[in-house]
C-alpha cells in the first residue's frame, strides 16, 4: 500500500468527512462532496496557469492542491483549524515525495488570515464566509479585506448562504445578515449569481469579480 493511500485511510479513520480524498495510486482524487463542488464550478476551475490563488477555509487543502495542479504559480490555503492544516501539510509532503509532483512546491498553508500577504488573481471562499462573518460581523470590514487582497482583474469565487438559509439561522446570524446587507457590501464589485451549489440543497453560489 502506498504511503499516500495509508495517509488517506488514516484520515478517513478520524471519521472526518467534509473534504474527503480518494487515492488511486497516482495522487489525490476528490471524494463525493468535493466532486459535486467541482461539478458546480465547471469550467471556472479548469485552468489557473500563471495565477496566484488564495483558498480561504481550505480544510484539508483539496482545492489549494487543485489550483496548483492546474497551473497556479502560487496557491495558498488558510484555515483556522490547526488539525485541518496539519493534515493538508501531511498530504502535501507525502504526495510530493511519493509522486514527485513538483507543483506541490507551489502550495503553502497558513493558519491565520493575518498572515496572508499580497494580492491574488483568485480567491476561493467556499462555505466559510459565514464563519468569518461570525468572528467579525461586518461585511464592509471583510469586503475591504478582500479588496486589498485581490489583484486587478482578480476574481472571487464565493459559495455560501444568502438568507433565508438554515446555516445563517443555525450559527446565529439571522438578525444581522440579510440578503440586502450582503448585496450592499458586494456593490463595489461586479457580481453574478451562478446558481445553487450541488452538494447542499439550500446553498447558493455567486461569482464576484472586480
Ligand atoms: C465547511 S468547510 C469548507 C471547506 C472548503 N472551503 C470546501 O468548500 O470544501 C469550512 C472550513 O472553514 C474553516 N474556517 C472556519 N472559520 C474560518 C476562518 N475564520 N478563517 C479561515 N478558515 C475558517 C473551517 O475550519 C473549515 O475547514
């Protein structure tokens, strides 16, 4: 059994299933939920040649890896959860060693958004903004942060709940986060609604760009 396969099985043994990887002997493959997200984004994830990518709430790093694999010159994943970042880094090192995927060298993981330096051609922000907003419930603060970290002509691929949504209710943001307040914060961007996410019935997905 390959060491990457052993790592995948060890991770599965933790019972944590959000970003699940599979392994067929050539590297990491997406599990079911990740596949559905990829299907929903379609062609938007095809080619990152020469781009810099920031993946906020990167979890085990699947999409951070994907961007690098698809040509990103730099792909940075950030997650507040040390366990997730440690797993991501273990996968990164093992795949690098075992499969000699040199694009793994363009991947970096961080624990804290304060450590993010620079501007990015793409920011992925999937199923995480409601957590960020809970930490600091101010759209203007976050959208300013995003603006400062987005390259000219950069794009933000955003997936998350708009009200009414059970996630916003569940984490207690129902009274401060309305569709109107979010849209007002987004008004300095051009943005486009792309359609509902496929991995959860209720969530929607938008594409924002400058
Ligand atoms: C529901 S998962 C989504 C993972 C990934 N973005 C995806 O779509 O597959 C949410 C992730 O965001 C992380 N997270 C929560 N609050 C965060 C914050 N303030 N900054 C960065 N990451 C955060 C969690 O630890 C978790 O890994």
